[in-house]
C-alpha cells in the first residue's frame, strides 16, 4: 500500500511539472502571433488623434458606376455583399478590391471602375463590403466601425467571395489603408487561387511563417508616415525575403491616404505614379 501511494505521488509531481513547463512556454508563442498580425495592428492607431488627422472627411462627388451590388452566403450563416463589375466575356480572372476605413463608398467603387476599364474589361472586379453595409464620411465614426470589426467575420467575407468567384478563379487583390492590409491578408487566405496583392499604405503581415504560404509576389505603395513607418516596411521586406517571396515597393513622399482623390491631402503626382505601378503589376498578372 505504501509503495502504491509513493508511486502515485511521484506521478502526480511529474504531471504538475509537465503542466508548469507547458504554461511557461505559452506566452512566447502568443507574443509572436500578436506582433505581426497586419490588419488588427491598425486598431491601436485609432486612439491617436494624429493618425485620425491623416483621414479628413472625403469630399462628396457625383458617381454613377458600371457595377451592381451582389450578395453571397458566408460560412457563419450570414450574407456578404460587394460591388461587382462583370467581365465583358466569361472569365476566371478576378480582382478583389478592399475599402478604406470609410466603408465601401463611392470612391472605392470609382477605383474599381477605373481598374476594370484600364484592364480592358477582361477581368471581373469585386469590391468587398467589409463593414456589412456601414459607410461614413465622419472620421470618428469610421474609427468606430473599424474598431468594431471582427477578424473571423472579415475572414468569412473573403472566403465567401472566393467561393462566389469559383474554384477555378485566379484572384489578385488591391486595397488602401485598412483595405491595403486586407489585400495582403486576402492573398494569404486565398491560397493557390491568389495571383497577386497590392498594398496601398496598409499594415503588412510580417510573420515569416505566414508569408511562406503566399502564392505570389507583392507590390507595396507606401506613404511617408510614422505609423506604417519606414522601419515597419523594411521589417516587412526582410520577412518577405526570409520567406522566399518577391516584394517590390516604394515609399512616396506623400501623406497617408495620398491616393484618394476625394481626400483634401490628395497628391496627384504620387497618385498617378502609384496607379501606373499598380496597373502595370496587374496587367502582368492578367494576360
């Protein structure tokens, strides 16, 4: 009886020791995940008035688009929606477009039309509604919308769009700010169906192991700023290199949001150059 009790005590001590060391290792793993998440990192900027000041209320303008709003089911039991411009002829080539923090507004729809026209109408263009119908021109409200996003819901929207495009679809991605971050995140989620990603001043994923899963190169069109800073961009470039992925990027001498023509800080020269680089990149993907 004494021997059995002693063996049980030693076994219990061993089990407690194993659990202790398992718990000791866990925080390190969590820290690695949090540090390089990309889109969700931008939530921290919303409490900084200087970051908000980079986003003056967009100027209103008259817009009549080429596309129509469509909806499609998501795995979480809801529906997602987007602004779709179908190719002139049946095509498996798709461009997913990702909104700024304002929501799927007329500026993003106009940019979608522009890409569609300049790609010769040969590509299906789908601008995803990542806020489920919420749109604003108020910076404070935009920050509230962005803060209120749920990562799993956003991922389900991307995956539903992938299903909507079809299993044979070849998909490139482009987005600005919040959407710039999601352009890269989308490229990671799309797996082998992804053929390219363009980041306009969005926070990139910088985890090497995640980036190894990329099925394409990336084009980065960044601004001169302290948030998605030169140091962040260089860290991203280093991570891409370690992952064995190609990255072309430029840091423009312009403010965050420079490519939005409805933005009072709009920089026409930088916008023209950046768009030329983006279009050339996409034309290389959609042959």
